C-alpha cells in the first residue's frame, strides 16, 4: 500500500482540507475530521498509510 504525506491547509467544522506534499499537486482533499487524529491544527503534517492518518 502506498504511503502519502499531507499538510492540513485549513480546518472547517467537521472537515479539513489536506494538500499532498510528497508529489506536486494543487488539489485539496476534503476529509472528515472523524478520520483524522484528534489534535490536528492548520499546518499539521500527516502521513496516510494502511487507510489511517497519523501525525508526524
């Protein structure tokens, strides 16, 4: 399974916009906060692996 890296661009209520950092992309990914680590803030860096997000 592929490992992907993201940065939290903004948090809006129950959702967060993530931008991929390991490949060049201007697209944002909208993700429900229930799927993300509890203590994320704007600027948090995340690793996505095995269907789970983890703070790095």
